[in-house]
C-alpha cells in the first residue's frame, strides 16, 4: 500500500464519526428489525451507535480502499459487495454481543439472523461511502472531456514534469495544470512538489506552486500580488513569499514582459 493510499485511509475521520452518530441515533429511534420492542429508547440508541461506529470504520475504510484503486465500475461494485459481505461477519458478531449486553433476554436469534440484518444495513452504507468518495474526487476521473483525453504519463503526476505550469492543492488532492488542461491526482502537496523538483519553480502560497517559465506578468490588487501564467491562471502569492520571489528575480522587469 503506497503512502498516498495510507494517508487517504487516515482522513475524514470526523466525517466518519459524524455519520456513525447520525446513523446510530436514527436507527435507535426507528428500531429496525423489531428492536424498538426490546427496551428503552436509550438502549436502542446506544446499541445502534456502537454498531454504527464499528460499521463506519470497517465499511468506510473498505470504500476508500476500493475507490482509491480506480477500478472499472463493474469491478469496483463487485469488490464492494464482496467486501461488504465479508466485513458483515465480524460486525454481526459484535451486534449480537452488544444486543445481549443491553437486552439479556434476547436469545431467540441465530447467527445467520444477525448476519442478514447486518448485511442489509452494511451494503447501503458501503455504497453511500463509495458514491460520496467518487463525487468528491470529481475531476480525478471525469474532470470534463479534456481531462478524460489527457494522455497518461507514468509517474505521480500523470504528466511530464516539464509540462507542469503550476500545482494547486485541492482538499486531499493536487490539481496539476499544464498548458492544455488540468487533472487531479491523489497525492500530498509535498509529494507533488517533489515530483517537479528539477523544475525551476517556487511554492508561492500554501496551496500553490508555479513554474518560472510559465510566468507572463504580475498584478497587484492593493497589497495582494498575483502571478499571471501563460494559461491565464492568476496564482495568489502569500505576503511571506514576496521576498523570496524578489530574491529569485521573479519580480524584476527582465523576468517577463507586461508586468503591471
């Protein structure tokens, strides 16, 4: 498992916890599979929240791994269904133990009953996670017709380092801009900058790196500086980076034509 995938698995824990809490509260109040007859409302909420926490951890991680593999849709959904079926086995055991703790008199259900109940909830949760991750990744797979026709080059960025105009951090991804198009890659910003380490460029903002030979002009908006690149992109410059740009000669009149 590469470092980018490991980092991806460690993210979004706040979203997972929030989803588990909402799911547990909802199931506890609805009392699915007749659990509303077992006892007080707080017991149902506590039981379903415990199972939801474990389920979101297992099935959320499963969805992240499968989506990060970037498989074809058919293969992806087959793997999700199979993984959900396997993951439901230990969680059905946990659900039975939790129910036995809150409702000791609940002894009529067999292991297969617990498994089927867990499976009915687990598969939709896994599917929702996968769809959400795909939607958030957005342009990584379908960022417009131009992105889909972007030639793939081996390496982290998917393009040649010398073709990179700038890098832009977006959430957990990095958008790689070239003169023709842009694409999202699953990487940290540091990893993306290391991939263009041989290029003459600078990190000019917390979320931006720009190549020197792509610079056309600069524009000042009050005290805010922006670099105008050959693609028309206006890259914001952090105030703390202005001195570095001057020292590197980026802001001299001979660096580019047409500065304002």
